[in-house]
């Protein structure tokens, strides 16, 4: 027996289907299908695709996760009818917000679709956010003020890239890591993002590299955070110096014969 065998038996029984009726829906004989369910044979790729589409469960979950331990109804539907976003709830059905610590960022790239990994993350509950699937990521750098290092940026899951809106902030989970940026525009094979800090130039993210996108909802600033306040006295002195420089230049220019 294998995880795959256990999964397809469990999912078939959950739909109250006999081996015969399910085999017919896949276009094969019951004898052939029973070998997959008993673990005596492994299905070819095209059969895996059919099974995945029938149960609306991604192939990676069918092959690697014991679905019996994680109710399939507690996974968020994603595009293409795949369920790969685990949802953690408490005994009363409240939706937790998992927090991805800075040190766990790279691990998240491998475990973002694994319920066991998601359950291992620290989590909080913010009831005022209402319905939706939220997750927290740690800000890094100074590209999106006032979100300094140590800020927890909470985002709501975006099901389709078509839902992105120019000028809005998003957390992009890519093959390279996570980045918090403002969405600018889409291209054929990429999308352009920009930092709010004008010191940084806009850049493109390849669509093929994007694993998840979360729209910015709320930021939780660190305990010792102090807002940046301009030094107005220094700014006033700078403006005064500039005025004096301009006046000196005007005086010198006025001495030239017209």
C-alpha cells in the first residue's frame, strides 16, 4: 500500500462511488483500477491527471500527503481546480493567520502546500479581518516605508493574477523568496513591481516564478518602532542656503552687460 493508494480509496469512498463506477469514469476496467487502489501497480501520468481532475486535488498532494488526516474541505480552492492551500482553524472554526518568520522564508518555498508544515508555523488570530485566507510575512529592508525590518505584513490570498490592481501593495512569493512590493503592470510573461522607496528601481517578476500572491491587508510594526520624522530645522537651513546661492547667482548674472 502507498499514500496514493490510501488517498484514492479514501476519496472514492467519500464520494460513495464503487470501484466499478469510478473506473468507468476514468475510462478503464475495474480490475485495472483496483491494482492502483491496492498498490499492486502505479498509474501512468495521464491517469494521474484524470484522477486529479476528478477529485479536484493536485497530483503532488495525492502522491505525498495522507489526505485522511487533513479534511479536504479545509483547503482553499485555487485556480485550475487544485486544492493546495492548507487552512488552519481552531475548534470553533476561526481562521488562524500563520506567520512565516524571517528564518523560515526559504523553508516556506518548499512547504507552502504542505498542511503539516503550515500547522508548524506560529499563528495569531485577528477577528476584525473578517472572512478570507490571511498569512503574515516578515518585512525585510527599507524599500516599503514605514515597514522596516521586524514588521509583520499580513496579506489576504489572491486566487488569480487577474485580480491584481495597479498601485496596490502585494506580497509575492516566488522561487527566489518573498518580496513586498507595489504592483505596476502586467506583461506577457512577467509583471512589473516597484518599491515605495524611490531609491530602488522597478523590476520584473517572471510569471513562471510566482508561487503565491497575497494582497496587503495590515502591518504589525515592531515594539521599538519609531516613525521617521524629518529634521525640519535642518531642512529650513538647507532652503535658506539654496535661496542665498540663487541670490548670489542672480547678482553675478546682473553684472554681465546685456
